[in-house]
C-alpha cells in the first residue's frame, strides 16, 4: 500500500517561518510523490496553508491535517474546534489521542474514540495515536496497553475503522531521540494488525504509522518493515530537508 508520511508540527510555526518551511517543502516535492504526504499544522495557519498550496504546485499533493478535534459536534465548548470546522478549512486528517493530549489534557480512551468518530462522521481520516510509557514497556505491558487503546476506537466506530489511520508512538521515543528498534516497532505493528484483522475483513488496507524520533537516518529501515505503513513525524517535520528525506525513504 502507498505509505503515508504525516508531519506533526505541534505548537510550532509563525507566519514567516511557515512560508519558508512550506516553500522549501514545495520546492523539494514534485507535483506527485510516491508516498502520501500530510502536514498537521496549528489551526491558526490552516488558511495560510491553503493560500500557499494554491501558489506552489509542489504542495498540491500535500494534505492538510489538524492536531486534534473536539469529541463534540458543536456548542458550549470554549476553545475547542469541531470536525465541521476542520472540514471547512480543507483538513483531510485529524490526529486524535496524541500522547501529549492524553498526558496534559487528561484524554481517556473513550474521549479519543469519540474524537475519531467525529472526524469520521465528517469524512476525515483520524490518525489515532497509541503507545506505551517506558514504565509500561519495562513491566511487559506494551501489547496490553496498545490493545486497550485501539479496542476503544474499534468499539464505537465499528466498520468505519477501515477509514482510520493508526499511529504507534511509544511515548518514551517521542521527542527523545530514542527510536524504537526496527524489531520492537514491527512487533507491535504486527500485533495491532492482528487486532484490526479480528475486527475487519479489510484490515490489510488500514495504515499503521510509526512515530517517535523518526528521522532522515532511521526512516528507511523502519519504513521497510512489512507492517509499517508510514510515519508520524514530529521534530523532523520542522526541517524541510529532513522531512523530504523521510518522504524520499517511503514507498
Ligand atoms: C510526535 O509527536 O508525534 C512525534 C513522533 O514526535 P518526534 O518525531 O519529535 O518524536
């Protein structure tokens, strides 16, 4: 399947810096790339992205993504952004359940599942993040933790899970420079694939991305694994050359 390389800018960017970063990305990408590419950028810059995408042919193939979406459709939820709003701005993807949201904003498995449901209901692809802490890995709980996190999403989304993207992101590897080894990553991906297969006859087409300090040097090895269908890239997506190198390593 075509791999997906999605950048997660987190809370980074300025109007000027975005022009430089997206311009460099556009210059390095042809109008067509073998991989699918997305950038999940802060909401205030979605309109700017649309303007730049109209100017740069190299951004034509780059999809826009959000870093979060509300679990609610609309109403008195100050500060939240609904799936309908994301859709209005042309978002194709919405990251849900990133470990930073689970950790700093207390998002539970049920909330993450409801967020995925909102994205799906509005025709967007939720990128559902899962992953264990270092403590959980050392206690031998990795499979149990990611299974529980994914089960919550499968439970309320039923057959719609064919439309999700899963991102396995071991928390201890995010922003730390410590990448899961190729074997560690593939092992978890294979287990997640089994779980998806038990829930859907079309599980083979559900992308499972790896995230956690993926960079220009380690991307090729990770992306060559049978069950690794792309990457969710944090820090390295803020440097055009690094992000382009990762895209170049994808199939
Ligand atoms: C992320 O935050 O999704 C991520 C993978 O970050 P990094 O690549 O910086 O580890």
